[in-house]
C-alpha cells in the first residue's frame, strides 16, 4: 500500500518530530509540498486522497451544521 503525507515545507520538521517515527513504521512517506497550506496535510494512498487542510476541515464542519461558507484565514 502506497501512502504519502504531504505537508507545507515550514511544517515538515514539526511533523517529523511529532509523527515521523509512526509514519515511517507504517511505510508512509512524508513529503514537503509548497502547495499545501500551513497547518494542513494531504494524504495520498492507493485507496484515494484525503484533504486534511484547514479549509477542507472547515467546510466539512460547516456543512455538518448546514452552513455553506468557506474558511477565510485571518477573518
């Protein structure tokens, strides 16, 4: 099973410190990706893609409350 976890380059060292060993034990690759917003991550596997970015998480939470608003950083 192929698993890649993409995080913003500025978050990469933090993730390595906090979860690098656990990811490596599961065979997941941790990649720095400038297209991922700070604080978020994108998980890719043979099964699909999970967007765990702040905007995506906000939209899912808002949708659960019946709200169709996106996340605005700094708002």
